[in-house]
């Protein structure tokens, strides 16, 4: 049978290893984030600037004004 002391020792052992795993996980996470930040910066520096095409200008003829509706007086 397990005694409370044996259970406490087992829990202490597991807690210690969990803390060690957490330290390693945090270190790896930091390394991954630093690597990603470096690669992102490198991509931003080396990538060519995107080219933006100028807006297209429609090639339609200019609008035609409607004929004037003002009637002229007959000349004498």
C-alpha cells in the first residue's frame, strides 16, 4: 500500500519534472518566436516592393452636349 509520504514524494517528483518541461517549452517558444521575427524581417527587407499598376483610363469619346433647345427669333 502507498503511504501518504510515498504519494507526496511521487507528486513532488512529478511537479519538479513538470517545472523543468515548462522551462524547456518556454525556451523553445522564445527561440521559435525570435526565429520567426528574424525571418519576417529578412523577407520584408529582401522582398521587392510590390508594383501597383496605374488606374486604367477609359478610352471612351467625351460626352456630347445635347443640342440647345433655345429657339432663335427669325431674322428680317
